[in-house]
C-alpha cells in the first residue's frame, strides 16, 4: 500500500501549536484526520494559507450557493483533473452536505447525466470551464450564470472554488496523496447505523 | 430523477422467453436486475449478442487474468470514457471480485496512483491505450505485456475487453443509462452486515 | 508485408462448422473472405457474437436509414479512429451501397466537406459525437436528429452503429488487421468492367 | 455537388499568360487540370509563389529521399489535417510514384500500420511532429532521422514539405477545394487498362 | 546561447545576387537583418518563394484589412503554435503598425482578453480556426466574417495569412530559429528615444 | 479599454488596514500597485490567504532554486494556461530577477527553445506536467529532478509553485485581470534609463 504522501508526514508533536491544534480540531469534528492536513503540515506556512483560503471559500453558505453546491463544484472539477484524493474526500462531504448517497458518484463520473437541477448544471458548466479551459472564460459565461439567478458574489465563489481546487488537485497529485479509507464509505449509509 | 434509459424500458412480459429468462436469472443471482439488461432488452437481438459477447470475455478466469483483473480493465477504461453506468456498476463488481473496498474508486479516479501491482499497471496502460488511442497500438506494447507475464490469450482478452467496453460505454451514454442505486454501496461493507 | 493479424489466422478446417459455414457463405457472396472473419474465427464464441451484433445493426434497411447511410456512419467514425481496416473495407461497401465512387474517400477524409445531404450531415455529427465524445451526448442532440426526420429507432441505430464500430475499430487495431487488397478498388469502377 | 472552390474559379482566358501556360502544361502532362491550379489562379501572385515553392520541394529526387517518399510525407500529414483534396490528389500521386496501389490508403488511415520501411516510418514520425506538434521538435528528433541515414538536406526537406503542406491543407480547407474525380482512381489499376 | 538556426546560416557573399540584395534591402529598412532571411537564404529557391508569398499577403493594405490587422493574425496564430520567432518578430511589427505597445503581448497570451474591436475579434476567431482546426472551416464561418464587414478578398487574405504562417511557424520551429534581440524591444518605447 | 477586473476594484480607503498597508507597501517597492492586489482586495480574507501563500513560495531563495528559477516556473506554466496577466507581470519579474531581457519572451512562447540550462529545462518539464497533466505525475518524474540536483524541498517548491499559479491563472482569467502597462516594459531596458 502506498504511503499517505510522497513527501512523508511530519510527527504531530513537532508541529507548531496552531497547526497541531487545527489538526486536533478537525480530527474531533470528523472522527479522523483527513490526510491532506497531515501532508500539508510539513510546511506550516503553506498549511496556514491553504486552510485559510479553503475555509473562506468553503465554510460559507449564501442564498445562491449552498455548502452542498460548493462541494459539488469541487467534486466535478477534481474529477476532471483525475484527482483521487479530492474526488474521494469531497465526494464524501458532498454526500453528507446534499444528504444524497448517489450524487457524488454521478458528478464524479459524468456530471452531464447527474440528477442535478438546471441551475446546478449551469454552475458546473462554468466551474469546468474555469478548471479546464480558463482562457476561454468570457463575459457571456458570467451572464449565463446570472440568468440562472447567481449573483456577482456567487459567480466569484464558483470561479474561485474551481481555481482553488485547481491548486489543491495539483498539490494532492504532486504528493500522490492517499484518501483516508473512511471517506470511501462516508455518507453512503444512514448515520444511525 | 432521470429515467433508466432515454429510450425507455420494455414491459418484462412482452419480452421473448430467452431474454426474460436471462433477466430473471441475473436478478436472482445479483438480488436486483442491473438496468443495462432492462434497457437493452428493448432490442432482443442486440441483447443476445451483447450478453454473449460480455460473458465470453468476462465470465472467464485464466491463470494470467483473474476475473478481478478483467473488471479492473472495465473500470479504468470506462472512467476514461466518463461512463457513469459502467464505472458505478463494474466498480461494485470489482470491489467484490477483488475483495477490496477501495480499489475501484482509486482506479476510477486515477489508476496511476492506485494500490495495484506493476503487472496490473501494465495491463491498465495497455487497456487505456486500446480504449483512448487505439491507432497507436504497436507490437512493442504487446511485447511489454509479455514481459509482465501475460500470454497471447491474455493480451487478446485485455484488448478485447477494452474494445467491448468502448462499445458498452457508448451504448450506456447514448441511453443515459442510470446505475441501480444498489451498485453504489455494493462491496463497500462486509457482506454479513 | 504485414500478416493478416498480429494474432494469426486459424486453419479453416479446424473451425467449428457454423463458423466455417458462415465464412464460406460470405466468401461466395463477396468473391473473397474479408480478413476480419478469418482473424476473429480464432475465437469462435467472439466470432459468433460479433457477427450477430454486426448483422442485426447493418443488414437492416429502414425508411429513415438506408444501408448506405449505415455504412456512411461506419466510414466516418472509423476514420475518426484512424482504423485502416474499417475505413478501407467499409469504404468499399459504402461505394457499392451508395453507388457513388467518390463519397467514401470524402467521408473518410473530412465528412464536413463531403457531398452529402443535410440529413446525412446531422447523422454523422451525432455518430461522431458518440464515437469520439460519448460523455457529451445529451437530449438536445437526439432532438436535433428528430428535427431531421430520424425516428427513435433510427437514433438508436445511428448511436449503436457508432458504438459497435468503436469496438470493431479497436479490435482491428489490436490485431493490426490488414484489409484485403480487393477492398481498395471495389466500387470505384463500373461493375461491368 | 459542391463547387470546386468556395471562392470560385477564374475564367482561363482572363489569366496572365504565365499562369495560363503553366495550367495548360500541367493539364497536358496529367490529362486533366488539378483543381488546386484553377482555384489558386484567382490570385496570380500567390499562384506563382505556391507553385514555385511546391516544385522546389517536390520535383526533386535525392539519394536519401525519393519522390515517392516526399509524396508519402504529404499524404500522411494531410491525413492528420483531414484535408480531403490533398489526401485524394497526393494519394494518387503516391500510388503512381511508389507503384503501389495500396500504400496511400494505408498511410492516409494509419501510417503506423502501413507496409513501409523503418526508415519511412521514422520519416513520417518526424513529419507528423512538424505537422501537428511543431513546438516539440527538438535536436534529438533530427538525430533520430540521422540514425536512419537521412542527411541534413533530407531533414530540411522532410520538415519543409510537412510545413508547406500545413499551408496547402489550410488553403484547400479554406476553399473547401474539391478533388478532381480522376484522382480517386489514379494509380489503382494498371496503366494499360 | 543557441545558434540562429539548427541548419546554420550561409556566408552572405556566397548567396545569389538577388537574395543578397533583398537581404541588404531589408537590413537597411529595418536597421538589422531579421534572422529568418539569413536562415532561409541557405535555400535560395525556397527563399524566393517564401518572400514572394509573404510580401503578396502582408505588404498590402485594403479598406477592410489594415497592415496592423494582418500582423495581428500572424501574432495570434503563431502564439497558438508556440512559435518563438514569429511571436517575437511579428509582435514587434504589430506594435509598430498598430502604434500600440501593449496589444502584441495581449494577443500573444490570450487574444480573447485583448483590447481589440469586435471586428478584430471575429477576424482572429476565424484565423485561429484555420490555424488550429482547419478541417472545421465551414460556410457559416465565412458568413460570420461577412457580417463584420469583411469582403471576399479579406476573407481569403485572413485565411491565407493564417495558412502561410502555419508554414512559417513550422519552418521556424524546424530550424529553432532565434529572434533577433532587437525585436524584443521594438515598438515598446517611443521612436524618438 | 477593458477595466482592471470584471468584478471591479474596491476604493482603497474602504479596505481593512492590513490590506491597505500591504498594498501601499508593494506600491512603494514596485513604483506602482500591480492590479492583482487591487482586484483581490475586494475579498480581504482571500487577499490575505493569497498573498501569504504567494510569499511563502516565491519570496524564498534556496541553493537549488533561485528566485529567478521560481519566476521562470510561473512564466512557463502561466503561458501554458494562456494567462495574460501572469505572463506579462511575472515575465517582467523574471527579466529583472534573471537580469536577462530576452528569457521571459522565450519561455512564454516555447520554453523548449529558450536559452536555459538543462537543469532549468528539467524544472520546467516537471512544472508543466504539474500544470497541464497533473494526474500523470509519477515517482519517476520526481527522480528525474533529483538527477538534476534538485533536493526534496526544491521538488515540492517547483510543484507547489506550478499548483499555486494554476489557481492564480484561473483567478486572473475569471476576472479578465488587466496587467499594468508598466509591466510590459520592465526589465527590457537598463535600469538607469
């Protein structure tokens, strides 16, 4: 079995306090520590910037863009980049946020045939453009989002999430980052089991 | 929620006996009838040819190519084609055949980082070439498989499975074929639960 | 000169009766035995499934889709896959079916500039989508075919032929299947010569 | 049936003398006037430059690069560009120059499986690189040609022919240039018929 | 530092008179001899055809297509081909012709976000199609240019310039042609400095 | 002329103190405020994370990876993404850091023909892989960097810079971010002018 990261994982007790505390915190909330935290902690300054960037884009809920929508952008663009870690980890979060055990697999394999709303479809079309053909983003594509009721802040968020995960996917693939086994099953069976 | 197939599904009692019997048989064995059988039954002659082709390639186990290996070829090439039905359905079968709850998600997202043997890696490299760049298959690629211990029949099988699912993927996408919900969870949790 | 197939060709007298009879039959009808029959006969079960699938899709004529139309789908999609055998062999059949010595070369090199009807153009646009970007097939593309007068069965046929030859092309390229020399000239000169 | 060129063809008697004489000359030699001459004559200065460039590269035979080899470069690169006119017209010339009725169809559909020498294969690999990924041409690729016995002038010629037909293909496609029907059959049957 | 051309540069005094005179002439006009002239002079016949073709397309100004427009086509298509020489050299000429120090860098990196008119945008969309996907040029694309006021001769010119530089780019990349250092700065600062 | 950003730029006096101070600081150092600071300041939390991430990767000099090398990675990967802002702005910084007025244009148009060392070439090959085909990053590619003397931290840096600018490029293209005119000329002429 492959290691968590090509670059190894630092001993927790050698980490700066704020980094270790953040890791403890996510471990308590999730029930395990997602490997991306351990792998990135090898570079505390990058860890801090990454987590700050992530949280300001993802730990947010606006009338136009739910947390589930945001995760859907992550899964669709990460799948386009063939990023195992992000597809598996954020697939789990999407299942939980959307309370839907099927949608993540659908979006990861071919979002064009997923059970999503036309509004979500427009969101993913735009996100995929930012992710895979960013030079072709034009005013008309932002206007299409507006027609589906996304306001300016939503458009920025969709684009910025796609951009941030363009980075995250590449970091995970640079590291050959391994998803925690727990992610594969999360959100697939009712919580009470 | 989308229908099973863009072309609809025929009433079971209007099907020719052999087709209906085959469907009953797979339903008993699997516990549910995979949607591909229902959707293809709309055209009995194609149903028969498809099933015959599938079974002669997939219901076979050779010293060089296990049933799990064969399913791994299906998952990897179907993922390259973004085929939701085949990734989800054969991902389930791969989990069961390989007795591994993680490998299907790994192979579907990026087989280059999956926990597979060098031999399986060579198998998938060849299968992906057949699936996505068939005009570039050359003698040297067959020779590489031989170096990993695959014999001539194995090479034919790997290539023929990739070719057969090039067809299956396209049929499923033509139909927007919907995976049965059961597939998403199959093989992820121990059987006895 | 390269052999007929990388995997060789079995002695005719060692083949199961039904396979040999089918080969004799096509030899009598065509005047020579197309190499695909010889090469596939190495695996009788696959031979039978392949031929059955082929015939149910191709030996059919519907008001909306002539045999020449079907061959045109084969030539256009096989050319997109750079499959020498299928382009040469089905190019010959297209010339004969369409009674046109030029159209196969036009369709094989660039169907967008071929002397075909707008209806055939729509048919090829759809077939090419199934062949080369199947994940992008959406309801609107089926609707476009309907606008050109193709009914539901025609749409299935066009898509299924493109899918079946996605497989055939890959098999031929796996084998480096050699077209019979006769195909290159067939249908180029008036029959009576 | 489509016209010879999207831009039309000028009346022969309105052409400058030298252009008309050149057209007469090629008509006498070939037995018909290839449409590219008629279409380009609309712009006499471009006609002259095009013909001069063509002749200095193609009407040449060196120990390392026969006229048949040169035509083979044209057919392979024009096929990669999906240029109907150049594939059909230069396919005919290749058949004649190589005295081989099959090689043009092989090279046009997939040169990797054509009956050509390793030396010709190396020539086409290089030509295709120039034609389709010119930014990736590196010293090592020129060195590979040298290993196959091509001298510096041959390398220039192979590259320059691929470059010249990158232009020709695009001109022909800009015009939707129609191949003369005669080309389709030329070189396929013995001359004396 | 790399040489001017992989194929070397001939001694000026060994060149035919007309070639040397042309080189002297451009040297006087520009203040230095652009390397493409030196590199191509190695083959006088090709030099003459190339220069003749270039001049008839580029040394022309029509009501619909200024010299700056023509250079813009060169820069945009050469950038799509990643051709260092043509981007740098014609970027300089574009800056001068357009009297704009910024537009060449914009067009070279992403013409979709450049400060150009809708008419120029349509021109570049068409030119890029000819340069990178010539098989897809259809009547409707020529009609779009007409809607922006380009007449038939302009359309030919735009397409022919894109085609000619498809050749030039490939020649420059075959040679690894080095831009003269002067080009990098030309047109970036006011002349009087 | 297009605006600085599709999303507008906030009034400086409405920004949080730390953001405004950072902007003042860079303005003093550079002589003008690069537009990316103004555009991103619209979202202070993202501004802070972006700047922190940027600085920890780029304001660093290690024995194996100079600041000029880091900028070279930015220019090459941003050019592959067709990002006008990053190519122009970081092209300027590269010219300054490398004290070379030509290298940025070379790297931006085709780094394979740039005047760079084999070590820098290996660095860019890896960075481009991370930028454009991240799923294909394998252990062997990291080993190739090690052979050129890059240590583990250098490899992380190269990959992380490519990843960070995958994000930056997409943000800039989402905004249609306009490079400051000053960047186009910076580093092209000796400082004392």
